[in-house]
């Protein structure tokens, strides 16, 4: 019996593991583009592999189903947004507004630097994956935002619940606003867009803690 053996030797100086990673990234980028240009229903495996320049073999090497591709795209966005927010929170801030400004700017940058990300997030909010990937994204960003703002401030359990809830609502609304801005339906500069989101976040926080 001849068992298939995985090829692990380098090819043109690129390791097997790196080639696998490159193919996965290519499929994810192709799926992101297909989703941004159409809808979830319009994205097909054939379209994705054609855009990526790969065969179906490599698609199914990475994803069991088309839905797995969408989930992986959401997971990647989670990592990008939360990493940006964490980095922003390492910057010293003198007051609550400055902290909110840093986080909002970092999250907006992720969604605007690649407009496909904003469209992905808005699409996911209405998709079947919302209970998993999107909820984790929303709550992860909300938790980091509130952690950063109240890092040196004592808040009660009830206040924290209210702050987290307000942050989640605002994050969902901000994602839609960013998507509308990218589509030209909101006539503001990038700086003005960020400023408006910061004002809304600050106002929501102050409904819970007017002293901040």
C-alpha cells in the first residue's frame, strides 16, 4: 500500500508551512474581495479560487465549507481590531476623552485602511455567524474600550454592565456609520467622522458616570 506523504521540503526558498500560510491568506483575501463586491449569497468557492489563482484542492485544504471561510474572515478581523485597540491603550492618556480618541482612531483605521473590512463587519452583523464571531468582536472591543477608560477608576458592577452595554451598542452603530461613510452617504472628513464617534462614546460613558 502506498501512503501519500506530505511534501515538507522548501520550494524556491519558501518552506512548506509558509506556502500553506500564503495560500490561506490568498484565499481569505479573495473571499474578502468577493464579499465586498457582492453579498454572502453571491460568494462561491469557484469565484474565490479563481481570484486567488488556486485550485479547489487548496480551498478544501483550509476550509471544509464556504461558511468556514466566512468565519475565518471574521476571526482575522477580530485579531486585527483587537490588536489595534490594545496598542492604542498602551499610549499614555491624560483624560477620558484622550483614551477614547486613541481607541476609536485605532479601530477606525483598521476598517478604513481596508474598506473591505468595514463591509465584512456590517455584513456579518446580519449573518448566521453573528452569535459567534461578531459577538466576540463587539464584546472584545467594548471590554477593551471600557477597560482603558476606567483603568484607574473604581466602578460598581452595575455601572460596568451599563458601560459595556453602551459600548457594544455604539460599536455596532459605528461600524455601520463607517460603512456609510465609505459609500459616500456621510459627508464628513475622516477626522470629523472620528470626532463624532468619540463624542458619542464619551456621551454614553457620561450617562453612566457623569464625573468622567
